[in-house]
């Protein structure tokens, strides 16, 4: 990795389209996510520490742990970054100058095209697998520990919870509709290894997905999504989530036409990096917690 964890956290934005989109999900878990940025500020927030000398020691230890290649922290960061950066290049330039502004959606319809449902489904499933594999990397357990990951979801909070809520809302409900779980399960079961190989996101991260070949990796992706579907369905049911309800909460920063939710999904996909943003925060928190315990 070219940047240290301290620099990555220091560079997190305090306000942009990603932050606005994540704040729009506050209705799901009010106050659950705070956009904590800055490495020293994160140390103070996580530990409650005020002693500057101890804060420096914790920071130095956290940086050391991140740089230790025998751990999985850098690989987890790479996964969060890579899954976000794939497929963004074409659309990002058109929207870069609009970050932080109120965006009239219809003005961008000629600059972006929604993904086909199958491509959207594969990307949704791959994002979920990235979360699973990153969780295993951070916790130093085998990358195929699906059961441990599913159990951990019940304990997700803060930036980790809001990341999974955003996955459900922005990559599931908005582009694929209220029945996206069943749709995704059906479509991933109908996907061939050859089709998976054509997906650019898969090409970038396939070495990190458990399995000896594309067929076994596809099986792992399908199994992972299937086992997490119960948690996702529970979130949708408990919060009465619908595409329209999510869209209504996005209205504070983007104009949305009711029949253009697929374009909203395209907008969010190419102009936000919520996985990388919250993934950086999760990684920093875990490193700081471990560093503080070891000082």
C-alpha cells in the first residue's frame, strides 16, 4: 500500500456526496454512524484517551500493525478500495464537479447507463463477499469462515453497520427492487463461471475469493449471499425498508424521479465510495483498539 493508515484516515472527507448518502441512512439506525475523520481524532474517539503521549504511542503501534504484512489489514484495505474503484472511471469524471451540490438527476441521464440486472446482481454479491473476506483478514481467520462472519453481523455497529445497510439500500433495493434478495439468489444460481469471468470486479478481486477455480469461487459467492440473506431480510423487515422509502431519504441531496431509481443506483455507484470510506474507518477502529490493548 502506498499510503499509511494514518494518512488514509486523515484524508477522509468531512462532507461530500458519499457522506451525504450515508447520512441519509440515519433513519435506519439514528445516531449509529458518526463521520469520524482524522487519525488522532479517531484515536481519541475510539479510546477516550486525552494523554497526548499515550495517544502518540497508540498511533505508532496502530501504524506498525497496519504495516506488518503478516497481518491482513493491508489486504482488507485493498479489497475495500478495489471493489469501489472498479467500473467508476467513465462516470466519475462527469460527476466530479457536482460533489457536494444539489444534483438534478435528469441532467445526467445522457451520461450514464444503469447496469443490467445480472451485472448489478454480480456486483452486489461481490461486494458482500469483499465484506466477508475483509472481515476474515482483519480478524486473522480463514477467508472461507462464512459462519463466523454471519454470526458477527449481529454485532455490527457504527461504520460497519452503516456499510452493510448501504449495501442493502444502494446496491440491493434501489437498483433491483423490494424482492432483490430472491432475485439475486435466482440470478447468481443462473450465472455461469464464464459470465463471472467477464465481470471486471471479479477479475480484480478473484485471487482473494476462496476457491480453486471460477466454478468453485462462484459457488462460494452464492453460498455467502444465501447465508447472509437472512440478516438482510431481517434488516428490511424490521425497518420496513422499500426502494421508495430509501429514495425519499436521499431527496435531501439529489432530485429523484419516481420512475428513475435505476439511474439513482447508477449515480450512487459512480459518484460515491461508501465501501472504501467506511471500510477505512472500520480498519482504523480495529487497529486502534488492538494497539491500545497492547500498549
